[in-house]
C-alpha cells in the first residue's frame, strides 16, 4: 500500500517590544509532499527513507530593527515558537540561521550559530540577538535579510497520511 504524507507549515508574524523595535518576516507557506516531489514516496518499510525535510537555506528572511541609543551594544532579541494546528508529537520542527544577511553599520548577530538547528516548541525560546557594537545616536538601524532554514524531522511510514499544520511565530523584544 502506497502512503503519501502532506505537511503544511504556515509562517506567522508577531511584533512585540517598544515602538522602535520591529521584525519583518518574509517567507512562503511550506508544503512537503510526496506528490510534489519534496519527499521520496513512502511505500514500504525498510527502504531507508529520509525522516527529515530541509527547506531551501533562505526560505525565510528576517529583518530586525535595532533602536538608536547612546548605550553600547544595543540589540533586539528574536524569539521563535510554534502554535500547532494539527501537528503530531512525532514531528519536530527546527530552524537555523544560515547566513548573516545585510547588517547595519557595526551590527553583529550574537547567541546563534549558522551551523546549529534550534528545536521550535510551543514555548518561545531565544533564537538570535541582532545587535550593534557601536554607538547609534540617530534612529538606529535595520539588520535585514537574515536567511533562515527550517527542518521537519520525524517523517515515518508509521505516520498516517494526512495534512499537518503548525504556525511558526517570530517575536522581537529588548535584550
């Protein structure tokens, strides 16, 4: 019996923090399907099917504003969480930053490696901290086009063929 698996991940945007902190998330809905060719069709057990789906490395692009300040190392902390709609516990969702994007003058990203995937849960967890390492006296700056990749893990022949959905939410706050 040939099984087919459909997974849909919807990206959501949430903005928190003071008026100068904003986050902009750009990315499409993700559809993982054996019919669309993103996964090998699952037909029989023991065929060494991959249980992970990796999106393109720049599926999501995030831009974060860093407010102006006379303080050294001002930043905007970015959190990530998921809100399952129809998402089995056997599927795990991960995100990772795959590059530096376009930093504002003197800006860096702390607390995140471009090599590590971070498990996304229902509880918001710190994902990255774009910050400036110089004095910004004017209106601050924007760290733009930070590329993010997602990974869905736990795909299996024992997972019923169905549509599974979850929302990924990125929020921004003061560090």
